[in-house]
C-alpha cells in the first residue's frame, strides 16, 4: 500500500511521549491515515457498530454488577431492586438485555456481509477465524448472562444446555456434575456463571483487538473483492470512514432505543419474570432468539449425541470456510450462481430460527431437517464444488474503475485475482 | 436481475414451509386487546384507574396474593397511583408489620411505615399450600410474567406498533373468562374451575370478582369488566413502576438521536462530496494539521 504519512506531533508533550511510547503514532496510522477502500458500502459499518455495542454491554454490565447479587435466593429480587430502586436501573438493565440482542443482530449481519463479499478469503483467513472465535465467545457470554436473573427460563435454559454435555460417552455425566458444581443447577452454578459472565467480555475485548490488528495488516475487503492498487482506490480512515461509521452507529442506536424505551420486554420471554423453580418445568423451554437456529439444528437430529455434534459442527464448520470456498473470486457481485445459494442460505438460517421457536413435532421437525441438511451442504458440498464450476463475471481492473466506470471497458476479460497484486 | 431471481428462490422456499404453518394446532381462545392509557410512546398511567385497581387488590386479591416488592412509599411515587405521602402513610398504618427482635429478643408487630413492603398473606409457601393446596403467585411482576403467543406474522406488527400489553390483556381476559359449564367434552378436575383463557382451562382459583363486589367512589361502573381492567392496570404499574419515566426519557433520546443522525448524515455527505467531485485527487490524505513526510 501507499507510504503512510508519519505522525509528527506539534504538541511538545506528545513529541516527548512519542519518543518513549509511540501510542499517538499507532492511533494515527491505524485510525487516521489508514487507507480504506473508497467503494465500501454501509454493510461495512457493522464492525464499528459491534465495537460500540461491546462497549455499551461492558459499561452497563459493570454498573449492573455493582447492584446484582449472584445468589439463588437473592438474584431474582436483586434484579427487581435494580429495576425499582437504583437510579436509572431500569435503563441499565433494559439497555444491557436488549443490547445483547442488538449485539447479536449486528454480529450476524457482519458475518453474512463477510460471506457475501468473500471477506474470509486469502489473505484474511486469520481475520475470519478470529471473528468466529469472537462469535463463539459471544454465544457463551450471552448464555451465561441469561442465567443470571434466575427466572424460570434462566434456570431451565441452564439445565437444558449444560445437560447437552451428558451426551458425551463415558465422561459426560461427570462433566455435567463438574459444570454444575453439584448434582443439579444450583448456587455453585449461578456463582461460576456470574464469574465467567464478567470475565468473558474482557476476553472478547482481547480477541477483538487481534481481529482489528489482523484487519489492519490485511486491509479491508470491499464490495468488489479486489485489492486496492493505488491511492486512487482508497480514502483515509479519518474523516471518510469515521463519519460514515458514526452516522450508522447513531441510526443503529435508533433501533436500539426503540426496544429499550418502548418495547423492552418484547424479545424476552414472560416466564423469565417467574422466579426459578426446580419443581415446575415451563411448557416450552425456548432460548433467546439469537440461539434459535442452533437450537433447531440440535433438535432436528433424533439422536442426542449426534444432535450435540451437529450443533457444535454448525459453528466449527465456519473455521474452515476460507478453505471450503474454492472460488478465487471473492465478491458475490461477480459470482451470479453463488449469490443465489448465498441468499438461500440466509433464508435457511432465518427459517431455522423460526423452527427453533416451534415445538419439535410434525412438519416442524421435517423442515428443520431439510434446512439443517442445506446448512451443512452449503459449506461442505456447494461451496467447494461451485468454486470449480462457476462461470464468474469479469472483475474490474481496479476499484477506481469499478466506481467511476473508467479505465478498461467493462466486460473486458479480467486478469486472475493474483495479477492485481502487481 | 440475479437479485430478483434470489428473491423468487427465497419466496419458493418460504412457500415450501407453508404446509408446516397450516399444521399449527387450532389456537386457544385469544385474549381481546384493550385500549390502555399506558400503551404507546406517550403512554401514562391513569391515576384514578390505578387507585381503583389498588382498591380491588386490597379488598379481593390480597387475601391470597402477596405483592412483596411493592413498598408503601411507592404509592406516592411519581408516575404511580398519585397518592400523597400522607395518604400513603395512612394506608401503611392500616397494616400490621412484623418487626424485631426488640431489646428483649422478641419479635413484635407494629403499624406499617412508608419504608415497609406490603406484608405477605402467608408466612411461607407451606402455609399457603396447607390452606389452598397451591401457592397463589406473588403479584409484584405478574403483569410481565404472563402473556400469550401472537405468532408470526403478528409479532412483527406488534414490534412496529409497540404492542407490549400481552400480559395485562391476558389478565383482564382471565378475570372474565370463567364459565359455569365447561363446553361439551371438557372435564375439569375436582377443585378446578373452567376458564377459557387459562392454559389447559382448569384453574385452581375460584372466580375472584363479581359485580358490585368492590365499592367505587369515583362513579366508575362496579362491573367485573371494569374491575378486571382496573386490577390489570394496577398490576402493570406494580410490575413496571418506571414506565412513565422510561417513555418520557425515550422520547427525549429519540429526538436527540434523530437530530444527531441528521447532522451526521449531512456532514458525511459534505465530507464525501470531495471524493465524488474530484476522484483523481484521491489520496489517503492526512488532516491538515499534520504535515506529510516526503
């Protein structure tokens, strides 16, 4: 890429500091002059939105932790104490609970964007893998957070999910007892979930740091999926990307505020306002909406062990995506067939989510099975084969050409992607 | 073009899933929607209604149902039933609250104070079970702990129209859903009552309300329907005492965010105009105050 301007502070203190700890230069090169492709669309703002949501979750979470009591007898009441007696406690709690939903919503859009534009492909494999690690950490953190209010759904979700480990042959039961810290979900379980729910977000912060580092090494992908070749293809991160990200973060906040202030319990289940009771099982145990597709995959398979394996595999398969997709063209813009399979995949994921909220009976199971087969076939059959047989559209020779329609005439045979590096 | 084909493909897949939809079991009786003063973005509780609901709670429900997270001081909180502090104090004093131990190590009873919480009708669950063979649920958050399934696609409209009064609508319907004779083919186990809105229809609670059971002094009709709405409103407030503050702050936040989003949008347009007008000048240029190195 182009030679960056180096950071030469005018302020005397910053000059003094720069010779000892070049943190100003790091920020300057990463977030000011850092070149970003000029053709990024609004789907590229979700990384910024996610960073913002992570900060919101950590800040609200720390204050909530000051008032919450991780004890089976007090947890439920302490949450209500936050709602009633803590100044703006209702805002903290509703922002945190709905913030989790918004965080997942943004994360899923971010993942689908990466898949649509082939952002996981060489040289961004490690960047993608770090993202999958973040997603798995988010799933664990969100689950443990849902247990903390100690309502009926909290308790029974904890019971059902930890029980999945009992499907492991020989050592399964021992693992479950070890996870619970007893012979049922109880005080030790709640305490350790609380400890881990406080710990994992900071692990996420660490991996997000690596994710951003890897991003800044490889550079951003873009809607055309070709590497920037000259300064004509990029704009400086500040002000171009910062102002665009800020605008979309505020638009996203409007959606967030809609839930927090007007329908704060819409995404929750009423049963979680009933204190946990080990002798009463809820009629339907349903996870939060963002786990429903995985829950549908789990229940689609009649064998418990195989179901758990499929659930785990549905996430693990994402690690291998960079090598499963054999196409050398990144962006779905130039892959007409891939694009249709991709949108079918999105529909299947949403369909699995809907099926996960339904009781596992009749046609629901049948469709959950069909969709599960498509989910795995997409990664294991369609992508490897499609990359070899698909006739892709000619790539533009440069981002500037794609944006401005100059340079080579559109439709001229495109050189292979590796040639763009020259 | 290809996008349109993708849409068609998606619709075809959705159509495939329709038979599954059709298989859904026949719906139970759905609680009718009511008009609530506290619904919508500008919703506020109706003070008179909350006071009537509190009266129904005190004279009928509180015999069996506690409301342990509600304190007497809450009755005078802003955004509540609108009692004055003196009125709330007087109400508290009508209750006997256990306190202690005193200097002799004895527990004793004294009149309630503003800081006390509403005393529970039973000392423990076992006492309730001994009397009713069941534990009547606490009412503190019950308006949020009840609801009914709206199903797809209604929940999408609910999300857009801010309909979140499922719990109160259900409670209002439940109070009026008792029927002396269960429909043919339905047997209610002994000690149960038929209620068309209760899941599985056999409820252990006898019909709690009847016309003229509670005297209203403000001229509101003393009918089961009115009682049901009033008690539901009261329970909504007990479960969500900060609702008015939440919606008020929400509107301020919305106005702020909309203005900020507008300013950011136009700033963004201005910043990017240069890129659109002079693409040939495009360089990852540093801001003016930092000179570039050659």
